[in-house]
């Protein structure tokens, strides 16, 4: 044993310096980490027969079905059982594809004019289909798809359906150029953009913001990033923007700007630290959370940066509109014509030339759109987040809370609570071993998150509360508005359940009048104490599970207290060689906020028998090795003993 410890000194310390071994597990005691890690809340899912390079889904909240588009097929799937209800085969219609693989990668699925509207790359000759259910006895209608679907799934595109009109952005040329945001099909006129308005754009999202009292003022917001026109070598080559057009815009008159947006305006979307001129410039994903009053509609935008850090900024549509309605036009210093350029008017074809000219030549606002927290992003992280979804959750006291679900590029989902202007990272769920999330949709009614990977579609039950623990304090500390403490344990939120979302204050557990717990549901507390009998002079360690990465763990022995040494998801106490003082009782104590509890208790007694070969192998293989692969464990133990030394007796 001793020799095993001494051999890897240099190697082990070197590895430690590199941080190997703790790479994927958060360090305990820091609230910048997810509080708990879960692996097993995946309720069900769907496995593809062949891995998909690209997939899209259409998830209709009030329906029992979802549609999934992959390569050469569309599936209609039951959202509860994940059985395939119907399969549409959509292979390419061209016999000979000119270049590239002759595949039809589905890029668009949308409910459109009472049918399912599907488009695909179709061997670089985009096509769309209106699919009817076989019971309707109608054959599928085929429509030209250029400008709706890209030529290759790797090219940028987006689509949006509004009152029977289809809006889309997709390249018009095979090489991905001539990327336009247009109204492409439906009852209203087709309208498109003026080429000079954007520069090498990547369209991220489009959203229809309704104004109940004033539908003629409905707007469509477009979120995108584009080439930065600032040629300073220090400047980020990309910059993010929000643009908007009026739903009622029918384009200009026959003589000027016919079939061009007359209401297009854009503004810079700022996310960062304005006081330090430090910005996250690359918009990645957007989730728009609609509200009763359009002004309160919120835009949750995920950005990345040139320094490998990501950020979430939150904007309100009221604040965005304020810029479009009140800012000056960048580069334009004459009197602003009336009606003000960008205003929604019933008949855009009759707009005065002066108004449309400003839109044509100066569509950008001088002022920038700042996030609601202004001085800093809502959340900055070193995780490489790729997708965002937001849910609005009613807590046990009927207050409303926003939950962000963020996916990482390594197949994880972080559940993040928005508390005031601060994020609180409730949990991390590993859904796939290092596979990137292709698509993500939240089902706010069923409280599920549907996540698409290349090999499968998985579902997370957002009300999975079983991982938070078996005491009221554990449940309250989880700070999860989906979960509350009741006599049945930590369960999905019910009115009157015990929670403390805003304050994370465990005193609610004492104050509340307790109903007797249903002990057939809540397991009785287990006896934490373990007794080990250990000979003198041998090295030994004790292990304690880490339940919350926001807690601090310490070992208590007699009147001494020493720090806990983290090894992945366990926390160790190392004894380099047993002496008389090392015998006795040990307690592993976790402290979070001001909740303290004993996680584990050990009693070490002296083992007098020295002759058996078996005795010392006992100490190496105990509780911890069940959690940690043996090789990591041995290496880790060596690292710990050598690099940290036996600080505590
Ligand atoms: C499908 O993807 C999974 C995960 O990325 C991978 O493990 C598996 O080998 C792939 N299967 C095929 C047939 O490529
Ligand atoms: C569907 O079409 C088939 C063949 O064209 C015909 O025999 C059948 O009666 C039709 N069914 C309905 C419900 O229209
Ligand atoms: C960002 O990450 C990429 C790929 O992981 C790496 O090549 C690059 O050096 C990183 N940049 C910075 C500034 O850390
Ligand atoms: C534009 O500014 C005026 C005057 O400051 C203000 O009354 C108005 O509410 C602003 N518009 C928006 C949409 O906020
Ligand atoms: C972040 O994830 C995306 C998507 O997988 C990937 O393209 C990008 O290179 C990643 N960035 C870094 C810095 O690792
Ligand atoms: C306890 O829970 C079980 C299972 O849900 C239920 O059958 C039983 O009636 C409950 N008992 C009480 C006293 O509520
Ligand atoms: C700890 O306890 C030992 C004996 O149990 C005693 O000798 C020692 O003074 C105590 N140390 C402190 C700091 O209380
Ligand atoms: C717990 O901590 C809070 C603030 O951190 C404090 O106000 C409160 O009094 C503490 N409660 C107890 C029981 O110590
Ligand atoms: C050593 O351990 C093995 C398995 O635990 C046991 O079968 C054997 O009897 C032990 N030998 C001695 C000498 O105790």
C-alpha cells in the first residue's frame, strides 16, 4: 500500500495541476455550480433507427402528437407513449443529384393552412409538401421550396407562420448567399428585404408579438447576428441585432419599393458590461416569453463571445419598441418625415416617398437595445450553452417564477431559476454522453422538456423532485418552483406545499404546521453510522457522498474539524497512517445556508490482529469505490495523500 502511494508522486501531482479527474464534476461550496447532479430523471423517449445529422420537431402544446423530421422522413409520434402513429416517407424526387449526398433533410415542419407543411433540402433542390392524413384521402401537394428551406441543412434558415402567412429566411443561392427574411406564402403579398440592410446575416429567431387591442400594430421581430461594419482589428467580427417589420406591411407602391418591407428597422442588441465596453456579440438562440401586455413580453437571448464564455441577457419588448419609436436614425440628420419611418400603417403602398426613403437608406437606430439589467448580463457562464428554453412556473403560494433550461454542447441540461436579477442553478441533468442537442422544446402544460439528439429524443420530467432528498429542508433548499414539501415528501408543487423560492429560507419548515408524514411514502432515516476496525500504522480514508454542490462539507473528529477532500461526487478524509488519536468517532457535516446536517458517521476501532493478509485490503475498497471507477480512485487517493498531505489528524 505504501509503495503504491509513493510511486506516482510526480505523475499524480502533475495531473492534479492540470485539473484532471475533477474536470466534469463541480467543486462543492460554490453557488456558481449546479446545486445537484441528476442522471436518471429521463422518463421515456424515442430512438432513431439511424443516427440523424439534423432533426426538427413540431410540438403542439394542446395536442397529443408531435412531428419529427429527419433525413427522408417525417414521423408523427404520440407524446406520452412515444409510439409512431404515422410515418411519411419523403425521399428526394430528383433521380440524379448534381452534387453532395442525394438526401432530403427535413428543415421545416409547421402547421400551415390546415395541413402539415414540410420542407426539405431534396438533394439541393428545396421542396415543400403539404401533408394530409391518409384518412383525408388527399394526395400530397408539392410546392417549390427555395427561400423556405436551405439547400443544405448546415445553411442558415428560419420560418414562422402568422395567421396563415409563412415568413421565412433561407438562402436563394446554392452557396448559401442571398439570405433574406421574407413573407413567402399565404394571403398577404410576398414582401422581402432590401439587400443593403444586412451584411452576411445569420438569422436566429423570428417572433410574432400580438397587440390584442390594436392588431394592425402587430409586429414581427427578427433576431440575428451579422458582420460588424466596424473594421477595427480589436472589434468582434460579429454583432447582434434585432429587427422588426409590421404584420400589415404590404410593401411600397408600384413606383417605389414594391414588394419591399416599408417598416423594416433594426437596432443593436447589447449584452455585456457597457461600463467596461465588454460585450457578448454572438447571438446563439432566443426564447420569447409572451405576456398579456405586449410590453411585458420578454426576450431571453443566449450569446457567446470570442473568449469562450456565454451569457444570457433578458430584454422586454416594451424597451425594444421604445428604441424603434424614439431613437434617431443612424447616419440621418435631417428632419424625421411623417409618418415616422417604421410606423405600421394600413396601406403601406400609399406611404410618402420621404418616409420609405429613410427606411431604405437609414434603417438602423442610433440607440442600442439594452437588457433589463443594463449593467451586466443576467447570467454569465463558462459553459458552452447552445440552446435555451424558458418556462413560467406557479409556486405553491401562487407566485410566478421563470425557469431557464439551457443545454450544453456536451449533452447536459441546466435548470436555472431567475431570482430577481440573479440566476440560481438548480440542477444539471446528463442526458446523453457528449452528444450535442439538435433541438429543444418546452411543454409548459405537461411540464416536460423534449430534447432531440442525433440518436434519440429524450424527455425530462421538470417536476422530478425525488432527487432533492427526504427532508423538508432538503426540498426547500432545492429552490425548485416545480417541487414542494408535503406529507408525501418532496413532490410536484401543490397549493400550500412548503417552499421558499425567493429566500431559500429553511425556517419555513419549522414554522409550518406539520401534518403527519405519510411514512409509507417517505423512507425512514437510515442509520448513518458505520464501524470499521483498522490496524495501527495503515493508511485509511473515510468517504462521504456530496448531495449538494452548494454545501460545504467538513469532517468532525473529537473536538477537531477538518476540510473535506473532494473526489468527484464524494468527499474524503485521509489518514496517512493510523495512530492512536485517529481512533474514535467521525462525522461528515454538510452546511448549506444555515442548515447543517450529518451526512455520514464512522467509528474507527483498533484491530489487534495483524497476521492476516486480508486486513489492509479492507480499507481500500469501501463505500467510495462503489461510486468511483477503481483506477480513478487509486490515482486520486495517491494525488490527495501526496499533494495535500495529512493535514488533519
Ligand atoms: C449514433 O450516435 C451515438 C451517440 O452519438 C453513437 O454512440 C453511436 O455509435 C451512433 N451509431 C451509429 C450507427 O453511428
Ligand atoms: C378514397 O379514395 C379511394 C380510391 O381513390 C376510394 O375508393 C375511396 O372511396 C375514397 N375514400 C373516401 C373516404 O373518400
Ligand atoms: C476557445 O475554445 C477553442 C476551442 O475549444 C480554443 O481553440 C480557443 O483557444 C479558445 N479561446 C480562448 C480565448 O480561450
Ligand atoms: C417615446 O418617448 C416619449 C417621450 O419621452 C414617451 O412618452 C414615449 O412613451 C416613448 N415611446 C415608447 C414606446 O416608450
Ligand atoms: C460550443 O458548442 C458548439 C456547438 O456544438 C460548437 O460549434 C462550438 O465550437 C463550441 N465552442 C467551444 C468554445 O467549445
Ligand atoms: C400514504 O400513501 C399511500 C401511497 O400513496 C396511500 O395508499 C396511503 O393511503 C397514504 N396514507 C395516508 C395516511 O395518507
Ligand atoms: C481537544 O480535546 C483534547 C482532549 O479531548 C484536549 O486535550 C484539547 O485541549 C482540546 N482542544 C481544544 C482546542 O479544545
Ligand atoms: C439563517 O441565516 C439568515 C441569513 O443568512 C439569518 O437571517 C437567520 O437568522 C438564520 N437562521 C438561523 C436559524 O440561524
Ligand atoms: C481473506 O478474505 C477472503 C474473502 O474475503 C476469505 O475467503 C478468506 O478466508 C480470508 N482469509 C483470511 C486468512 O482471513
